[in-house]
C-alpha cells in the first residue's frame, strides 16, 4: 500500500494511538494534567507523528486526520480516567475546516461526566499567509463554550507573538529550544525572563516545554515559571503515572537554588535605539487602500506601513490587520478605492532616533501589549526616518545583557558585583544555610610591581580558575569583585574541604611560577616607593568564611560586610589560610575553626 492508502486505512478504521505526557505545577509539585499526543499504528510506516501529519497534508486529508486525532485523544483520556486537564492540539487550519465539529468529536466534548473546563485547546503556529481574524473568532467561540486556550511553541516565529496578543490565552507554552541547555545559556535565560514579564502583564500562565534533565528543571523552577513539561518530568506514555517520579519530587524538595549562567544588568540608557531602524516605504493618508495592500505584498517582511504627510508620520497600518480585512468577502470591492487613513492607527508610538534602548523599551511597555505587534516609527527632528520592530527591540535588550554578562570581569570573565549581590539575595530569600567566602591575595601589590602586570594577571587568572574548579558549578557561585578580591557562595556541604583543596592547589601552582631561591627564602627583596630595599613575602591566598544561617542577615550588604571582616582575620595568619566565623552554622554542620 502507498502512503495515501495507508492513511485512508487509518482514517476509515480509526487505528490511531494516543499517548499522554504529564504537565507539572512547579510550585506545588503536582501534576495538573497531560498533553495528548498521537501516534500511527505501531506496525505502520506512518507510526511517527511527523510522517502522519506530512502525509495528510500532502494528500489534502489534514482536517480528517485532525478530527480523528481529537476524538482518539479524548476517548483514550476518558477511558484511562486520567486526572487533571487534557491539553489537546488543534491547528488554526483544522479549526477553520471544522475538525472539532464532527459527530465523533462533539460526542466526547459534550459528555456530562467530563467538564469542559478540563479541556485546554493548544493552538499551534499558524501559516504566515493565514488571516488571523477567522482564527481568533473560532478560538473565542471555544472559550465561550467553557474551554480553556493555550498557545503552543511560543518563540518559533513573530506570528506567535501576535497570536498571543490577539487570543489572550490562559496558557502559553515556551518552545523547547529556549529550555534546552538553559542552565548554560544566558541568552535563553534572558529571553524567557522577557517572556515572563509579558505573561505577568497579560495574565497568562507559562508552561516550559522540553525539560530534559535536573539542571534545566532547577533553573526553570527557580525562575518562577508556573508549569513544566518534558522527559525529566515524564515521557509520553499510553498509561502515564498520576504523580511525579521520586527523582522529580526530590528535586522539588531540595533546599538548594541553582546558579544561573552569568548574567548582569547593564546601563541601556547609553545605548541608542538607532540600530533598530528599518528603512521602510511610506504612504500618504490619501493613498488608496488597494495601493497599500500592494506595497505590503511587495515587502513581505514589513510588519507595518507608516502613513506620512509632508514628511511627518501621522499613522501606522498594521500588516496583519489590513490583510485580515481584505481577506473578507467584498472588502476589496467596498474599500479598495477608499483612502487608507480609515485603516490606520492615528496614535502610533513615534520615537526620536536618539531615544535610548531603555527608554524605548519602557515606551513600548506603556503602549500596551495590544500594540506590541505594531512596533514604532522612528523620526529625526520630527521627520520620518523608518520603522522598528518590538521583536527586534526584545532581541537587542537580550543581546546587550548577554554582552555585559560575558565581560562582567574582562580578565577572568567571572560575574562581578551586581550578580554577586543578586545571587546572595536569592540565597537569603531561600531561607537555607549557606557559606559566604571572601578570598583575597596577600602581598599581591609588591609582587605585581616587581614582576609586572602580566605575571600579576597570571596569578589572578590562576586564582579564579582554582576557585571555580573546586566549586560545584550547579550549587556554588564564584564571583570576581575586582583586582585580587573574589567572593564565593557555597551551598555544598563539603565547603571546608573545597576551600582547603583550593589553598593547597594555589600554593602548589604558585611555587611553579617562582624561582627556587625565592621559595627557599620565603620571599624576595625589592625597592619600596621610597627607594629603600624591603623584604616581601610571596603571594598567599586568604579565605574568610561567614556561615549564614536563615534570618541572620537582612540583605546582601550585611553579608558582604561580615565577610569582609572575617577576611581580615584570615589575613592575619601568615601564608595561605582559612578563617571560619564561629558565630553561626552552615551547610554540612562542620565545626567552625581557624585553620592555616
């Protein structure tokens, strides 16, 4: 049998199979429901869902397949008495072609023993050429019947942002691309933070898809994302579990917080938004609407068209809105010869080309999410220059944050003072014990003066590397305050052992950088600033440790001040040394003591 006959056989005999992947509440630690997924018969060449869907599209059978998919998922979900909500995929095309209106689907959607508020329709990405107005109308009809709505795979394209604005879904699913490797990728972290802000303003709940390991789970949970889905939480199964696995529950119960990939806020006020300028054609308010449509069709990447009179912008025409209007019956005949001003937004966001990225970002937020897809118009001395995209703005802010994060300290690339303070605050808010360590190089300045800054930089880089190597990257945070000062935040229970190994490694590595004579003498003789010969000990590493118990400190400033005082105590001991504050307890319940 060929692909078409195989598919027709499946459609006529209803031999699809359903599997269900759990979706978890990352705050309560419970499953809230399942996404229903489809497979072809296990012994069929069309078993894989992608093969099934592409074959249906190839032979014009997508609507029939979607209808059978919906009926099968509903039937299997009800028969298995799975708890919580059912997330049911439906495409915009399937909606418009009535895939949910068949007798088989309606019989299941209208069952009295299966409340409609337990069904969440996941709207998948639409075609760029598809008019959104009919889709929005169909979705609103579902919502009016008591069903909930989710937007699937946010981040796959710009149209998904417009769908979000138009549909105002109950749930928004973040595409797995942005979740995969998030514990190592500050760009993805910042992108999801941006999405979080939009969701908070719009009242949508986020679901992070594609969580595949403990590290990704921990970051998503610590960020405050409401819900999660992925192989780490549960694989798609015919008969899925009704509760999370023991490994997932242990991760939920862990008192530790994750260490975010290096991120740091920057001063976006100094960064002009000129780089976001898109040179775009404009039309006059008197131009016929049909002409505007032709201009948009000639520029497929243009999201909006400015309306300009005598060189001054007076309005903005949204591409999607105009195409939606002209896709309706008789619209072209009725309005094609009318002035385009009747379709324009007469109060668009207009900004000067010298506006900073930070100011522009605030203006876009103040304008409201309904105008997010419209973007903004750039002017120079009130004269039209071009347009800008809100999506490009979001990308630029993310890029700036990542660039600053990478160069938090240009020598060691370790995060600096702001991320140190932010991570300290996260630990304090977590209300669990941790250790704050201040590490400082003794006798470093004369060494730097005598041997030169290159050798001094080598010592600083070596110190940064040793501190990082002897920390657990999933739990412990290493920051570079500046110069020869470092700050370490330990959640590891064996923090004292890690500190001691660092001190031993420092002495061993430094010895290889010095001559045998200096090592034998314990230092070297060099001129001081007054021209007198003076003996200097070679550099040593001092670490002062503050054991932070819950409630002991009100904020990061107090932790830093306490660590600074303890560091001074460590520096009183000759050579590399560890001094532990005795006034508190820390992870591991080790006895605090002074150690050389």
